[in-house]
C-alpha cells in the first residue's frame, strides 16, 4: 500500500479521502418543545427525492471508482518503471560489454605492437651496450695503467714530504716552556698591578665624594648663621618699636586728663538732639492713624461690587447649560447618522475584503503564471546549457582520443616532455648543455638517451627518483650532525635536470662528472642507495670521538683538514648538510655499472627560482605522467565518454522538462483568466457598496452641520460666561486690593509706633554716655593700653635674647664645618697621588708582559712550521694509500667489465632472436585465429591471453545486445499500458472532484445570526436574521418561539443562505428563531428583548468560539439548574446546551452561552 501511495504522489494522482468530509445526520441543536412545522410524507419518499442523500451516494461511487483507477494507474506505473529500469540496465550492460570488446581488441593489438617495438629496441640496445662494454673494457685497461703511474707519483711525493719534516725540526721543549712560563708570570704581575690601580681609583672616588659632602655641610652651616643673624636683628627692631609705643601712650594719658571737661559738654548737646527726634516720630504716628481710618471705609464698597458681578456669572452659566443641551441633541442625530454610515462602511469593508481576496487570488494566479513562464525559460536555458555541455564533452572525448594516440610519442620524450610542458627552460638548458668533464673532457650529456628505459630521463625512472627524495627527508627528520633540526629538502626543475645529466654520465664509469657546480652523492647497484649513504653516520660518530673539532666544521673544512675521513663520510654529510634544495635521478639496465646508478645533487636556490615540496613536485609530475602513459590516457578517454553519456541523458531530461513546463504555463494562463474575471466582479460589487456608503456620509455631514450650528451658539454662551466670570474676578481683585491697602495702613501705623520706641531708646543711650563720660572712662582705657604695651615690651626683649643665643650656636657649627672641609680636601690630594702611582705600576707590568710575549713568538712560529710539514707528510701518506686503493679498484673494474662484455654478447643474440619471432606475427590475423599456446616467449609477454580475452569479450557483447533489444520491447509495451491507465485515472479524478463539489453544497454547517451582529433589542425593534449553510433550493420553515410567530417559508438561494425580517416582541426576555426543512437541516438564533440596551463596548465585537460560563461538572450549587433542568423561557435544557457546544467544536460554528441572562448567540 505504501508503494502505491508513493506512486500516486510521483505521478500526480489525487484522491479525496472520506475522512475529510463532514459527518451527516448530526443534530445541530436540541429540539424545541413545541413547533408548528408539519412534517408530512414518508421517509422513503424523501430519500428518493432528496438531492442531499443522492450526493452522498454519488460521492461514494466516485470515490470507489477513483480509488480503483488510481490503483490501476499506480500498478501500471510500477510495472512500467521496472520494465524501463531493466531495459536501461540491459542497454548499459550491452554498451559496457561492447566497449569492453573494443578495448580488449585494442589492448591485444597494442600489446603485440608494444612487444614488437620493445623487442626490436631491446635488440638494438643490447648491440649498443655490447659495443660500449667493449669500449669500457679498453678504457678500464687504460685506467688501470694510469692508476699504477699515480701510485709511483704518490710515493715520490711522500718522500719529499718526509724530507721537509726533517728540515723543519720542532723547537726545544724546555726553552719553549720557559718562555711560556715567563709570559704567564708577567701576565699575573700585570693582573695584580691592574687590581691595585683599580683599588686606588676607588679610593680616589671615595675621597672625592667625602670632599663634596664636606662642602655641602659648610654651605648649609653658612646659610643657618645668616638666618639666625636676621632673626636677632628682627627681634631687636621689635623691642625698639614697643619702647616707642610706651612713650606715646604715656603722653596720651597725660593729654586725656587735660581734655575730659570739653568732652562732657559735647555729650550734653547730643542728648538734647535725641529728644528732638523722639518728638518728630510721635507726630508721624498721628498721620498714619488718619490713613488707616480711610482704608477701613473702602473695603465694604468693594464687597458690594463683587456680589453684583457674581450674580451676572450665574445667569450666564444657566444660558450656557441650555445651549449645551441643544448641542447634545444634535450630537445624537449625528451618532444615528454615523451608525447607518458604520453599517454601510461594514458592507463596504466586506466588499473591499472580497475585492482584496479576489485581487490576491488573481495576483497569486498571475505570480503562478509568471513562475511557470520563468520555469519554462529556465528549462529552455538548462536545455541550452545541457546541449553546450554535451558539445564540450564531445570535444573532450575527441581530445582524449587524440591524447591516446599521442601518449606513446610523448612518453618517449621522457623528462624533456615534462620540462617542456611546465615551461622549465633552465632544466631543458641543462639537458641540452655541451659541458664537458674536467678530467677527461667528455660531454656530460654525451650518453643521454631521452626517454630510454635505462636513461635517467625515462619517466618511470624519474617517478621513482622523486620518491627517493621523500626517503632522504625522512632521514633528515632525525636531526643533523649535532642533533639540530633540519628542514626538508625542496625540489627544483633545474636540480632534477642536473641530477639526471650527472647520473647519466656516471652510468658507465664509477666517478663524479663534476659538472654544473653542485654537491653530489652517487651509488651503483640496485640496493637502497640512501640507506647506504646514511650508514656512514656511524663512521662519522667514531671519527668525531678522535677529532671533536669536526662537530663545528663545515663539510669543506673537514675535507681540507681530514681528507681521508671525508671520503668515508661525505655521503652522510651531504644528506644532513645545510643546502636547501635537491634533485634526484636514477636508471637501471644491463649496460650500467653494477646494473643501476643513483645520484642526488645538493645546492642552494637561485634568486627567483621556483621550489616545490616532495608532495607538490610529485603531484605536478604525476599529472603529466598520467596524461602520457597509455593506461592513463585511455582512462581519461573512458572518463570522458562516461561523462558524455551522462550529459546526453541530462540533455534529454532537460528537453522533457520543457514539455512539462509548457503544459504548466498553459494551465496557469487559464487559471489567471478565471481569477481576473472574479476580481472584476468583486470590484463591481465594491463600487456599489462605495456608492451606498457615500450616501450615508452625506447624511452624516448634514447632521454634523446642524451640530456645528448648535455648537456655535454654545460657544457664544461660553464666551458670555467667561466675560462675566472675568468681571467677577476683577471685582474680587478690587476687594482684595482694598483689604491689602488696609493691611498696609495698619502696618505703617505699627512701624511709626516702633520708630517712636527706637528714638526714645536712642535718647536713653545718649544720656548714658553722658553719664559715663562724667565718670572719666576714656582716660581709664588709655591707662589700660599703656600697661598692656609695657608687658609686650618685656616679651620682645626676651625673644631678642633667645635669638642672640641661637646665633652663637650656629656660628660654632660653621667653624666645625670649615675644619671638616679642610680635612676632606687634604685626603683628596693624597688619594690622587696614590692613584697616579698605581697606574704607573700597571703600565710597567704591561710592558714586561709584552717583552715576554715577544720572546715566545719565534718559538711558536717554529713549532707551527714543524706541524705544517708533518701535516703534509701525513697527507702524502694518505694520498699514497688512496692511489693504491684506486689502482686496486681499477684492476678490479677491469675484471668486471671484461665479464660484462662477455655477458652482453650472449644477451644481444637472445634479444635479436625474440625480435625476429615477434616481427613475423600479423595482428589482424591473430585476432581471428588466436596465438599458439605453449610458446614461452609469447606466454611471458601475455600475448596469447590478450587475444583470447578479445574473443570472449566479443561473444559477450553480442549476447548482451540481443537481451537489451528484447527488454526494450517489453518496456515500450508497459509504457503504453501506463498511458492508458493514466488517462482513465484522470477521468475518474475529474468525476470525483465534481461529485465532491455537489456533496459540499448539500452538507454545510447551518448557522444563524442577526444582520447587525446584535443579540439584544428594544421591544418592537425591526431587524433581520441571516441563515447560512442550508442546502440550495431547500424550503425552510422559520418560527419564533416564546411568543410564537410563524415567519413563513424561505427558500435557500446561492450558497444556501436566506434573510428573515423580524420585529422584536413586546414581551421582554429571551426568544428563539428556528429554521428547519424536510431534510433535517436546522439552525436557531437566540436574542433578548429589554427596555434598556447594554452599552456597546469600544472597538470591534469579538465572539469567541465555544465559551460556556457557570456550567459545572460537579454537583450544582443552590439556585442554578442541574443537568437536564429546563432554561427559563426557551425550554432548552443545560444538557442539550452542552451537547450543542460540543457540536460547535466539530462544525466550526461559534457558540456563546451566558448563564446570567440565559441567552444564546450563534
């Protein structure tokens, strides 16, 4: 089943599930206890004529048919996919086997051609090697003779070196030692003299510091004497000033005694003047009393004026109230008009919403159309891109086929081709260089054979050589000679070319060419060359024990000082040396000394030269290597063909996508037209609603004009109130001013009375002064000041005496500082003299040391000359040993090359015979007949197996093609069946959609609500109830309960809606309006009639879904209805109400129950 569902999704089949349809036959509300509806006729008759039941049957039948057709289409698609997959796999297998057959054919022919070519080349190479071996034999004979002559020369050089040692004897050891001892003694005396001179210098510095301290102390004592002298002078001046003041006060006391009589007369005159001021102040009090009485009379007049103004304000306010009432009446008219306008706005807003929804649907349809068109363009673009990719892939296949043909020729060029491909001009310059060796003048590149198997430029040999550099770096990772960290060698194209050139030259002679100025390690034979080179580390470590100075020597310094050791450790020194770059080369072959040669060169990096790590160089090299080897080129061709096939399939898919996209565009265009028409219809309805709204706005404007006129009158009355209020305020201010003036007059009177008191007090003060003056108080004060001044004079004299004592103490300290300064100056002179004497002693010691050294120098030079002669003698001995070793080696090599020449003669004859056998084979004939088995030469080359593999692959390809043709036929048949099932399924789905649409028309959820959204009305109010969700064309009987009123039969139109006009009964309480029909459809609207409507809340009304207040699932409280009890007036039980609310959750109808008013709103 899961597989079928997946197939339905993949193919676009859609099937409506029964679970998504609303349930039928469920009562929408509890039945009313009474109802006048007459349900005549039989149930059987209703079922026969009821389109609601018929729509259910039709939908069920359509569902079954659609499910069956979908299952058939899914099954057909599964079978078609399986058949197509098998056909595709068979086609791929056929193609693979066909390609394998062609590859096997080409492999067999290539293997034969390669064997023929290589055997012919091997025969030619063997002949060349034989010729060179004979030449080497001759050269080896000459080398052995030259080595013997070199031994003779080395023996003569040794004899001369021994004579030089005798001619340069070593100096007398005792004399040399005595001279050294004298130098040592002089050196010691100099050190002691230097120490004494340093001590004298320090004493001098200490004396200088002491002299400086004494001078500072003297300066401080001098400043102290100066300060105490000034203090003594200031105290003496103070004594003189106070003595002067005492004299002045004594004269003043005498004068006051004489003037006392005149002062008494003046005081009496002041008392008389104070009495006159008291009389004037009393006159001012009388004037202020008159002003107070006048202010007291003004206050009652201002109070009468204020009462008159306040009465005017009260009348103006009454007029304002009447005007405001007129404004309120006009405002109610405005609100009534605005309520009608709000209704019109609600309708208009609804129409706007419908228009917006229609526009949105139209926009979405247009967007979908645009997207479909964009998808079509993208599909076309992808098709173009896919076609371009196919074209590029075809070119790539052509290039790969060309590369396969050219690979062999490029491979033959060896490293020349590689260096050309990367633009390594300096490397090519090395390999084409005409440099000759210094020893025999032969061309370094004279034996170079580009790309040959036994040449270092061969790509396989170069590939192996790069790997050896990684081994070298692994050894360098172990550390240098002294354990220091070494960086990895990097590789350059130039050094790789130098390594190839030098190693090629050394293939046929055990020697370094010395070309291109680089260090070099060489090794012959096929065993690990790097391990052999690094093995010299143990020799180095043993030599280091005997000659520790080698640890800090460079390789060249070791070569100069210890040449015999260097020749045993030079390879190791190069591996752990401090060069930065390297190149490696090698080759193996029958004509090469000991079968193989390996060479590594070491050098620095030139300015601007590009370097590579081993991994970088290897990756760079392998990209070229894989492109020029036959296997690599063929693999690239296979990859290119596979890529082409994949891109061709993608191009086909892109073409199919265009067809699908074009169909989607056509469908989207039709849907866009449909939605545009709906939008235009909504716009027309919106225009009608806008016109109705405009009419209501005009009514509101007229009511507002009336209100504005009333507001103008009210504003005039408001202005009158304000004017009267301001006049009352002014009167009140006048009263306040009068009261303030009264308070001011009262305060002025109090102030005048206080002035009288003040003047009388002043009079008493003058009289008191007269009395005191009569007693002689001024004279007594002068006498008191004279007594105090004499006491201060006594204190000033004591202070002067103390200052004199401090001056005497400071003078004594100054004398002591002067004595200390003189002593420090004397010590400084003595230290200066001792320092000069110590310096002279040190100079004499240095002179005696220099004389002793001068006497020692000739003896040392004699010793050096002896040591140099001995070194040369030792070198001559080493050279003789080396020459003897070379001679032995030359004789040994002569024996080896003689054997090699004999072996090569046999190999050349065998290789020529194999070349003749292979040349006689015809490849095309061998493809038909195969090659004979049992020939060891052919079996070793694998030729019989290659041709047999071709015949097997050709047979398998033929059988695979037959199977693919049969499966393709079966896949086409399954596709035809799928197309028929798909068409049938589309028809069934269309019928299902039509049945679904009819079913939904007759299975809606019934509901009812007032047109204005209210549920409470005044008695006699007319309103409309809107019923929705009834079956189209149904005849619905509407009854209002409580006060039973038959509201007639109303047909449901459009989508099952109808409106019922109602006038609210005079009976107050809750009422219900119920609509029913013969098909069992039912909806009720419950409302309340009362004298006073509830205040409308601000903002939009929100009706929540399924909210039941004060309904409890536990035992009900007293006064509340229990389960099953009847609600007042309506007769609907609480149990039915709860069931009705539960149903509302399922159907989506909003339901609110309020227990206080027991009203229901739907």
